């Protein structure tokens, strides 16, 4: 709900009376970079902790961190509060961005049969899109003064609901070192996490499917996160869009993606498989980026947004590939590891996209193409499509599971 409003709020606070705000673009890019760096380590760790200590406590932690930043903007939207908001949102995104869905996917894998997982993941992402549509409808018609208050109320509802109704699916690992000295316990924790992360890396590198889907995810996220980070600022500068147009574009994507994820994907997946769906979705993401970057009129962004109906299927098909290529005990680790790979892409993309976008939106651009940075980002998604086309879907190997179990247990028992 708040996405369509944040561009106006941050631009008005940092650059009053201007359509283009280089400070907001640079701060947003810096935030993406910092979040991406830390998420490389935090996401795999959260995945491991979810496997060892349970899904519910990790979900409660990650969801709850999103409340504080928006509470600050609801109270005050001055320049100082906007800077403080960026700091708090950076911390929140390090913990919650990507990890909420990653742990949710692992939770679903605990309770859903292998053959039904693609449909389950599509329903999850479809409901996620439905929440975006409802949020954007509210943002479109609610007065701006009430948007943050309503968002905070909804954010508080989520952890309350989970506390009351969500059931744990993982039995926490029993520890035998409850009474040992603190320093020894801390050393054991670090050692356990090291071997657990080593085991996770071995799980991914031991599977050709997981290695290849890691590359697909990396290059897709490199392009798409770069586009997402600058898109609304580009539309505001190039076409003068405000929160109403932002909400309308996001609704176009959301409404179509609900249909494609909840109805189309479950029907198509048994017929063509995850690979074909993934390739088609990546092809749509390329068209999405090119149309935005080369937009010649204010109606073209709406046409580009319509490709979101198809490219939104990248995520559920990727989750299905990862889940089907992983053993049941490694679901959280595998999802977390590849989410960490995506985080590497997330922190790299702003390093190029932020200065490139600011340059081509300024009067010093070498030629007239305000969306050149978005066209440039589309090249990364072309590379992702090439890797997806050569993807081979393999089942998880029991031998790898046994070998890895021995590797991770031996040092801990010595």
C-alpha cells in the first residue's frame, strides 16, 4: 500500500517542488546495496535457523521488523524523519526482505506433497499479489493522510494472527550443551553454523539443478531489482506520475498476476513443467523491461505492466524447481542459500543502476533515452533466460544427503 506513496513523500521531503530527486534515487540505491550485502549472510542463516529452531519464531521475527519504519513516517514526514526512515527500513529489509517468503515456502514444503508444491507455491504468490492489489486500491482511493495508519494496523495484525493460529511444523533441535560455560557454548554455536553453512553450500553445489537455478536467479534478480529500484522515480521524472498512476500500474500487475498464479499456473504446470513456465516468464520480463525503458508515451508503461501477468511466474516456478531438487531436511537451507545469491545481485544492481538512471534523467545525458538504465538492466534477464533454457531438472540425491549428514555431524561429535 505504501509503495505508491513513498516516492511522493521522499521526493517532497528531500527535493521540494521538483519532479526529479537525485538524492532520493541515490539513497534508495545505497539502501539496496547495504541490504544486499547483509542479506548474503542473513538469509542463509535465517533459513538454517528455521530448519533447526522452527518456522514460526523466525516468521514472527521477520514480519515484526516491518512495523517500526512506517510508524515513524506516520508520525512525521520531515526531512530528518525521512532519513531516519531509510535507516530503519534498511535494518528491516536486511531481516525481512526475501526471508519472509523464503521461510513461508519452507513451511509450505513441510505440509504439502511434492506433486502439489508448484500449485501451492502459485497460490502463495497469487495471494501475495492479491494483497498488493487490495493495498494499491486502498492507496488509490484513501486520502494520503490515512495510508500509513491503515498500513500499520495491517502490519500489526499479521504477527498477532500467526501467534494465535500458526502451527509449528519443525521440532526444535535438542541441544546437549545447556550447562557448559558461555564462551564454550558461543564457540560451539559458531562452529555449528559454519558446518551448517558448509553443508548448505555442498547441497547446492552437489546438484546441477540447484547450481543452474542459482545462476538463473542471480541474473534475473540483477536485472529486475535494478528496474524495481528506479522505476517509480523514472516514471515520476519522465511522465510526471503521482501516487494515483503508481497505484494504477501496480494494480494492473497485481490483478493479472492473481489470475496467472492461482488459475493458470496450476493448470499449465502438469502439462508443460516448471522449465517451460520459467522460460516463458523470463521472456515476458525482458519485454517488460524493454517497453518501460523505451516508453514513448504515458500509456506505454501500462502496456509494459501487463507483462507482469506472465513474468510474475518466475518466482513460483523457481521455488518449485528448488524445492523439488532438495531433500525434505534441506528445504530451508536450499531456499535460503539461493535467496542469498539473489541478495548478491540486489546489492550489485544499484551500483550501476543508480548513477546510470540519474545521468539519463538529467540534462547532461549523452542522448535522449530517459529509460536507458532499464533497457540496460534487461540484458541481465536475457542472460538468465539463456541459463534457464539449459536447465536440467534432477531429483534430490539420497547419497548426497547421507554424505552431507556425515560431513556435518562428524566435526560436531569429535
